């Protein structure tokens, strides 16, 4: 169901340059795709076209980064007749996300093929499927949130709006109940854990086995100015993936959830720090630490 993401798309796109773009750039650089063209002497130096498929592309943090580097505007048009050495395809199940992506590509004169496509909602199955469509030696790259600011911010906001629920949540993390069944369910995926991610091929049925799997940590700072706090807090609260993660944690009641922006507002008031040379209200900003795991698997040869 793309409806929640369609509704969220504009809000998401307003913050994606600060929120996910740095990690998308990190992931793109980690692929080390040879760039056989230089702007001064465009020439074709390798024979196999490079095909990039961005799945769940959103408003294009990754696909547009790839296009900016591999198909900057003069090349993008001059290659029309010589055949594409790079093909960048972006897919997402949200028509609104794809509309925003296509608009950005067109206004920046970047060549990205945009398609509305429903991918695989199960994370591990999605990795299996992306790996399956790779050529041998091709690279699968994906990012997952690491120990980022969102859970901390949400927990701090819960402390503001419902302290006893916050204490219960913290205690439930600290004290594990004794096992109730002799056959406990299989462990859940641990998407923020680099060691689990390093062994992703054990969780996913990746065949043939990858030649290599690496996990790197991408770190960035999201700066939120004082006049943006309410909008930022609403974006956090309305984000479908944040909401799903919090539901899975089972730590918010609906009435608490509605108050998250108010809680975040109160938290920010406590931690404002002035930026260098600040004077006016709007100069006051909070930097938030944003960290993502970037995983690369190189497909093995059968
Ligand atoms: C957190 S955003 C990430 C967007 C982008 N990759 C980025 O780094 O900014 C998640 C995206 O996944 C898309 N999505 C979620 N489930 C999907 C599915 N089953 N098939 C295709 N796209 C999906 C959403 O529409 C949304 O654009």
C-alpha cells in the first residue's frame, strides 16, 4: 500500500537532502564505479554498459546522485545518439515519490528512468530479489539506519509526554523476561547491527554466495533550525517507516503518538545551541547525529 508514502512524499522530499542524501552519496562512492568520461574530453572507454537499479528510490537521493556523477547534463544529451553507457533506473511503489523524482531529474537535466513499481515488502526477500537480478560480479548496495538520532529523539519525547510509559519501555529493554516456550521463535532481523548485516547471506538465500560482503558506517549531521522544529517534528511523526518501527517496539499508545511533535518540541527547547556568530532566533540550530550502515555484496560466479 503506497498510500501512506504518497501522503508523506512532499514532507519527506523537503528533508531528504539533509536526512538521506549524505548516506546515498556515501553508498554511491562505495560502489567505486569507474567514471570513463571527463567533462573536458568526453569519450567512451569501456565496452559494457553500467546499469544501476535504485529500488524504493523515494525522491531520488541515490539515483540523482548517480546521474549527477555519471551522466551530468552535457553528457546526458550528447550520449542520446551514441547509446547509453550508463543506464539509471529508479523504481518506487509510490506514484507521488516517482512524480517528485522525475520533476527533480527534469529540472536538473539529469537522465533517470522513473518507474512506479511495487517491490518486495519483506526486507530479506527484497535483498534476495535484488541479488537475483544482478549479473555475476555486480554489486548490491543497501543502507540501513544504525544507532541514529530517531529512536533517541522519540524516546526523549516520550519522556516528556508520558514519563511512566517511557520508564516502562526503558525497563523492558533492560530486563529480559524468562523464556516462556522451550521452542523460542527464530531471532528477528537486526537491521541496525553491522555484525548481523555482515552475515546477511546467512539470513537471505543468496546464491551463488557473494564474493565479498562489506559494511561501512556513514555518518552525517542533520541540522534543524529553531523555526523548522515543528515541521521537522511532524515529518518524524508522520514517517511510515518510523511509525512502523515504533509500532513493532510496542512503546507508544495512539494518544502518545499524536503528541510526539509536542514532545520533540519540548526536547529541542532544552538542547538548543547557538551556531557560530548567531544573533537572531533562526540562527539557533540543533545538529542531530545520523548514522547509516552501508552494505555492499559482490555477486559470486556460479
Ligand atoms: C525511507 S524512504 C527511502 C527513499 C530513498 N531510498 C532515500 O534514500 O531517500 C522509503 C521508500 O520506500 C518506498 N517503498 C516502501 N515499500 C515499498 C515497496 N513495497 N515497493 C516499492 N517501494 C516501496 C517508499 O515509497 C519510500 O519512497
